[in-house]
């Protein structure tokens, strides 16, 4: 798949993550109720989508360095950069859920 197609996919993922995050905050602030799974996952989608826009995916990254990826499976394919993006996405989701729960239940 060409890089530009991956970037378009990343933009769509980031857009969904941003829209979902905004919606969670809207719901949390107006009704005091929000979906915790959505509050965790939407910021993670935003970060992962931005990662796809800005950086080559982990397969491209490994192949450009001349690595053989045929024997790598699942999470072992991730490069240090993509591990950092995954961890940052999970941290953003956790922080968003924490802040939203504090704000929604203590207006």
C-alpha cells in the first residue's frame, strides 16, 4: 500500500479519535455521563492516527533498515518509535478518562 494511502487512513483514524474525544467531553460536561471505554480509546486513536500521518509504519521502518520481518509476529514487529506511539496513545486515553471523570462528576 502506498504511503499516501496510509497517511489518508491515519487522517481518518485521527479525525475519528478527535471527534470522539470532543463528543466524550461534550457528554461529560453537559450530562455528567460519558462512556469510559470511549474516553480511553478515542484519544488513543487520535495519537495513533497522527503517528500514521507523520511516520512510516513499523513494517516500512524495518524494511528500510534492511531487516527481515518474515519471522516477526504480532507485537514483535513494533519498532521503538511505534512502541512509544502506542504507550503515548494509551497514556493520553488514561489521562483523558481520569480528567473527564474528575470534571464530569465534580462540576
